[in-house]
C-alpha cells in the first residue's frame, strides 16, 4: 500500500517526524521546568543528579533562552537560571556546553551590574568557541564585551573590540545582521560616554533602523532611550522626554520591568537637569524601588547619587550626605571609580555647607586621588542600554 501511494507515504513520514519533534520539545520543556523548580535551593544539586541521564546541549540551550528572556525583567532571577545551566555542565566534560553556560551567566551578571565577573565569563566562553572555530559565537561574545568594557570605563579597549567585531560582522554577512544592531548600540554607548555625541547618535540611528526592520520593539525602545540621552545633551529636553516616555510605555507593555526602571531613572535625571526637583525625586524613587526589588545594588546607588544631588540643590544637607555616602559605599564595593569620586564630592559639598558637621577631610582626600580625579559633573553620564545576546 505504501508503495502505491508514495506521496501520501511521504506526508505521513513528515507528520511522524513532526510528532517526534514536538514530543522531544515537550520532554525538554518539562525537564527544564523540573530543574528550574529547584533553582536557588539546596535541592538543585540533587535534582541535577537525578536528571543527569536526560541532560544534553539542548537543555543548556533552553536554559540560556530562559536567562535571556528574564534578564530585562529580573536579572537576579536570570542569574539563578544561569546557575542551573552551570550545574548541568559541571561534570559533563562538554566544552561547548560549558561555553554556553558561561555565556548565560555573563548575560545575567551584566544586568546585575557585576561587570568584572561578566567580562570574565564572556572571555572564557569566547576562548572555548574560538578553539572550536565557532565564528558567530565568538563575534557575539565580542559584541557583549564592548558593553562591559565601556561600563568599566575602558573606553579605548571597548572601541577596539568593537572594530574587531564589526570586521567579523562584515565577513559573516547577512547572518550577522541582528548582531550588528547590537554592536551599534554598544559602540554608541562607548562613544557617548567619551562625549563623542555625534558618533554615538549616528550609531544609535543605524542600530535602530535594523531593530525596526527586524520588528524588535523592545530593542527599539531601549535604543530610543540611548538616543534621548544624547539628544538632551544638545538641550532638546522636550524631545528627550518624549522619547523616554514612549520607550517606557513599550517596555512596560512588554513586561520588561528592569528596563522600565531604567526609563524612570533617566526621566528623573532629565527632570533634575530641568530644575524640576519634585518630579525628579518621584522618578528616581520609583526607579530605586524597582532596582531594590531585583535587587541591583549598583543601580540603586546610581539612583541615590541623583537623589543626593536633588537634596543638595534643595539645601537638605542631612539627606544629601546620607545618600551620597550610601552610594559611595556601594560604588567602592563594585570598584566603579568615577561614580565613587562623584559621590564623595557630593558628600564633601554637603559637609562643607552644613552647620552641624565639620567637613571630613577623608572625603575630599579620597575624591581627589589621582586615580579618582575626574569631572564631577554628571551631565553626559547616562543610564544607557547595552546589549548581551
């Protein structure tokens, strides 16, 4: 019968293959769900041991997808998922699976502002992929490193890595188009922090065009926040506010809570620059609460930094000093020297103005060390989006 109806037999064969595929997918989803149910608990190691025979590269890939789907909502949750992936490959002796787990971990760590750890994870993953000549993976990890490097203040290195990644994208052709958009976002952020605003805006415009063509609403909103950061530097405050607000609506609609906080953070900083202090405090406090819910201590500190500036301008000096020193302690732990210098400067100004306290020389001495000495203006330093894939 099958020989007399080859076309029908072929259709049945395809249907059978699809059913098998869906069965495997359902089994993989169920496996991932069981693993995630134990995430962050003492039961995780036992659960991984129980599921050891069923674990595969597909399991690690599914867990990385979960990390990437979660990192803009709650990066702490994303890190707990990445730890599951790390546990799955711990005894597998599969280098490529290990690289994928490191990649996932780096993505979560970056969005928790744990930059040095994220950079180490990316570099370890890149080295493994390079050894196996996985060109696309190497390129994507280089693009991720651009984001981390510019956040740590290594701007020259960030732009050098960006140029190498751009050459990779050109060589890879259309296959690298989505990653080229991310490269434009990340290199634009580095140019922005260097005060090269025209270059930054041009990069953001190029990246945005690709995101729009890909139909990626979330990334379009994120890069619009970056565009607004540059636009306000030219004094176009109304246009910047419109871009922030529109991006916030999109991100909230998409459930990207951590990115909504970033939009609020930038709205607060813009309000401060415009002298709208009550509006600034509203947005900064909303952003702070969202960061605290994750928690993301470094972003909390950045929000506190601007809250301290608002209180300084309102001459509420106790609040100024308290917030600035709280932020300084977080920056010291994270080794973010530029922000630490600014926090110490703000605290020093608060002490100098206060009639209750003698200005502590330690604030001024630390803030003016050669390795911390920098401009104390926060203008041009924004909460910009970078992207890890």
